[in-house]
C-alpha cells in the first residue's frame, strides 16, 4: 500500500465477531488486522481503478468495524453476506462480499442500484491498488471543460 491511512483506532474483538457471525465465515487475516490497527481511519487523498481503469474511485474514510453492519441499510441491493468497508466520493461505497466471492472487494455506485463492480479478489489486493492522488497531475486539454457551476455561498466565503 502506498498511501498514508491517517489516524485509526483498534476495533474491538466483539465488533469483528459480530461481522463474522453475520457473514457466517471468518474474515481474512489482512482485513482483521486492518480493523485491529486502522479502524475508522481517514486516508490521504487517493484513487483506485474501477472497471478496468475506465473510472477512478477514492476512499474518503474507512468505516469502523462497529458501524459496517448498520451502514448496510444505506446500500440498495447489497448481498446477504456483504458489508461496506469504506465511504467513496459521491455517496458511493467500497463493499466486501462473502456471497459472490469469499471476500472480494466491490465498488457500489449509488447510480447503478445493485450492480456492483468488482475491484479486487481480496482486501489485501484492494489496499495495494490505492494510490496517492495529486491534483496537480490532472491535465486538461483546451476546450475540455465546457461549463462550471460554483455555489454562490462558497464564492462569498472565499471572497471574505
């Protein structure tokens, strides 16, 4: 993994056991270790490929082990043995599914109800996909941006 995860905490053994009871299986050691050392962490600005590099996603915050099961209610069409592990930009989630695949990682896009896109085979591989994002690396071609809307309240804040 090549990104800084920021400050996390240690998940309780009880929270991890509740997830394992829910899915009826043991979490892989990499995910369990992550919960024990980086639970609820907010990583530096990052990106990961979605759908074979056609799109990019990013992690805003990893969901604490104690909250992953209650966070499921916000995800339409999530599998019976699936749970979110991170919030992604735009109201999306990164999900681990033990029903489709034993611990595969998926991208849930709120605009594609129930049609998750596989990102990796396991959590370790997913962490290895995360890359630091540097806004200065984005190059726009002349004429590429046709129109921009800026919230008037935001403009007031930056002018003051």
